[in-house]
C-alpha cells in the first residue's frame, strides 16, 4: 500500500470516452494512477479502467456529476480514502448541443452548459487545490476549446463556457505559481469525437470542414492526450498560465 501511495494520482473528469479517455490512457501509460470520472456511462468508464489495467496500468472509475458541488466533494473524499493523494487534475468534462442563434438558446440550455463546463471545472479546481498543496506540487490542465477565442460552430453558450475556463486558468496560474502548481489550458479545434456531430452533420459537411485545415484532417483524441501528458509530467515549472491550441495550422 505504501508503494501504491507513492505513485502520482490524476483525476480526469469526463473520461469514459473521447478526449478524456485518451488522456486517461496516456497518463496511465506513464505510470500514473488514473481516476476516471463519469456521470452516466458506467459501462464505458469500467471498460476504460479494464483497458488500462489490461495494459499494466492502474485506474478506477468514480461517478459524479461535476456540476453538483456535493457530488464533487464526495468524489474527492473517495479519492482521499482509496488513494490517499492527488497530484494532477484534468478538467475535461463538458457538454455541447448545437444552437446556432443566440436568441434560440433557452435559459435551461445556457445554465446547464455553464454548470457542467465552467461550474464543474471550478468545483473540481477548488477541491483539488488543498490536495495538490498537500502533495507539495501539482499540475492542473483545463480542456477549453478553440471556440473560446472564435465563438466556434456550436453556439454562444458553449463558447462562453469555454472562454470562462480560460479566465479561470489564468487566475489560478497566477495564484498558485509560487506553490509549484502549474495551471494551463489546452484548446482543441475540431477533434474526431462524438462532438464532431454537433459541428459538422453528415459526411459531406465533414469533408467540407476538413478542407479548411491545412493539415488536411481533424485532430485525434490521442494527439490532445499527448499534449496533456507533457503538461502534466514533462513540462518545466515555468510553463504555467498558457493557452495551448491544437488547430492543424488553421490560424
């Protein structure tokens, strides 16, 4: 048990599939014990745990709706009880439903999107900070989006939530820099995940959109995961407060 507690521990929210799962797999391959957070997709989360364990890594799945402060606090208590430490937080959990017009966004859609994408990151960040301080140092990576800078193609509710995440990143980085806790944001552009269906509906739309990227294709979850791994494990302490875009040369 003592040797287990010496391993770095990472919490990746929204990690049952897509970018979150790829990040969990990448960190586990680097000998990090990974906590895979999920809301409803228990079977997918358990499949991700099984895949990591099958490759010789360590992982466990913990259910929590990150938009629920009480659920977040319970999740962190479970991490304390089962693993005894936290070194890395990756705020990846997010939702998106395409609503093109600002005037078509309902109060419910607005509040729910910000609750998951921004409140959830804040609740996790607030809970993680004392634990990272206890570990003596730490890494926080917030998965934002290119939409935070451009408005994107999904809607103002999604773009605003991801832009708010950048402000949270900047403030946390300044506040925690002297404590050895680096905070950065990663801004993926269009990535081959289920969310792509919200951006480009159908094969023809996908083909048209892909031609807008000089690299000639969309990004892959594993490419985002490799950037996150670098930020969590290999980046120098001085690299903090940065917004790192992955956009295939679409400037």
